[in-house]
């Protein structure tokens, strides 16, 4: 028998290593995430899984981009 590929496919879909938050958490933490990022901190460590969610959720990414643009312009 060949080695089954299902396991590999599942592993890729479920993303074994990286945690991912849901839209609710993303929405609640997005302000803080952007703040930490603007401040030069490690936003991915501050809110684990948020970046993974942004990568896969166009709606939240759009929200993030506008928040980030707003926060950057306020700070400069
Ligand atoms: Zn989302």
C-alpha cells in the first residue's frame, strides 16, 4: 500500500502548528494588535493566531488594513 495522503491533506487544512482565532476574537483584539504593531512590539506574540486569521479572512484583513492605516497616520 502507498502511504495514505489523507493525513497530509488534513494536516494542511487543520494547520497543525499555528493557532487561529475566530472572527469574534479577531474583532475584539484587532485594536490592540495594531497598537502593539505600531509601537514596534511583537503583535503575533501578544495575540497568537490573529495573523493566521487575517491571512485567511478577507473581511477581517480589510478591517485590519484600515485600522492600521488610521493608527499609522495618527501616530506620525
Ligand atoms: Zn475574520
